[in-house]
């Protein structure tokens, strides 16, 4: 009816593909931490740039600090609570965002690395 895209067409845009053979990669086969992994179809070594996962880590730490500051924590209590909340916030942030914000492009691993 309106101008909004169909949910299935959005899902097609979010598929992770091997840059060598264009096969669709399952989320579970992709290592988002910057380490190399192999395409299950063509066996090429691939990687996701570390900057992709680093932005989630930094944003989770920032959100954790803001929440702790918002409830009035200051000094060492703010520091300890920020670190304590960081991992749970990172987990709850990653689950939905990895599906919504896939890596910009999975890359071929340079030879000899």
C-alpha cells in the first residue's frame, strides 16, 4: 500500500555474503570479533573489520556510564557500577543491533596473514 518496504525485502538487504563467491553466510559462521574465519562454500579466509565490534563495545560503555550517572552515582561508585553494567548492556545491545546493523562488508583476508 504505502511506501514502506516489505519486511522480506529488508531481510534480503541484511544478508551477509562472502565477497569471493557471493554465497550467503549464516550469522553463526561469521566471527564478528575481527578474527579470520573461512567461508563454508569456497573456503576463502574472511574477516569482519574490528571497528565493527569496537563501536558496540564503546557505545555500551558510554550507555552504562550515562545510566549510572543518571541515578546519581559519583566518584569510585560511578566507575565500579559503570564497569559492572557494561557487560550486560553490551549483551543486550548486541543481540538486536547485529541483526539491524550488519558489518559494512565482510572482507577477504590479505594473503600471508
